[in-house]
């Protein structure tokens, strides 16, 4: 275990304890797979833990990870997934971090599929840094998916706002425009 920090070992111990406690309360007929992985190199360190439980036609998964770069960047996130015997399912994820240049970012989302196969949900991603900002969301419902994006270039002060929509049986539509710091419409890419 040479090279591992005390906080990483504590996190690993906590993750093992959580996985063990989850496994201990599962039905006898359940099939459980659990993992904890950790590593360190000159470029940084990483740890991940999770479990998957399959029982009586259902599957459940939970997972998480923490990354630390030697350059100061970091990320922490988790995800979950479940599938029921009738074919319905749900998933979710969330994560956030910092870049070596001082930027920050985050992402999250949740989606469901009913027993008939219809999918609905929403996800979003945000980021800010020395060069600008980014804010996007994707929404799916009733056979239609819409992706909205706002991005600003700090060097030029230009902001792009766009929307792309896909509708089953109809295809794609897209619209977008750019404005300068004064709110005047300008050509995108300038």
C-alpha cells in the first residue's frame, strides 16, 4: 500500500464497509457483484466502488468514483441503475470537479423507461473557466428530445444560444444565434 494517503485508505475502508453491509441484507437468491478499486501514479490517484444486485428478475447497480490529478484537477461522481422484471428501468448520475486551470464543472441527470419502452428524463451540464462558460440541458419526453446550449467566450464576450430537437418520425430541427456583450446579434464564430 505504499504511496496511498490516509484519506484514500479511509475512503476505501468506508466503501468496503458500505458494500459489505449492502450485501449482508440481500435475499439468499440474489446474485451480487461488488468491487472496490484504487490506484495511484505520478499523474494522480483514483478510487471507485460499486455493487450490482440481480434478484427475482430485477437488477440494481450503484457506483461511485473519486479522481485527483497531480496537476490539481479533481472529480467525484456517482451513478445508479435499476431494471425491473417488467422491463421498466431508471438511471441517474451526478458528478462535479475542478480543472487544473481553475475551472469548475458539474453534470447530473435522471432517466426512466416504462414497461412499454417510453423514455423520459433530463440531464444537465455546466462549466466555467478562464476561457468562458457552458450551460446545457437535454430533455426527453413523448418521443422528443431537446438539447439547449448556452456558451460564452470570455475573450470575445460573444454568447451562443442554440436548441436542437429530435422528434421520432419527424427528424431534427435546429436554431441558434449569437450576441455580443451588449446584447446585439452578431455572426457566430466571430
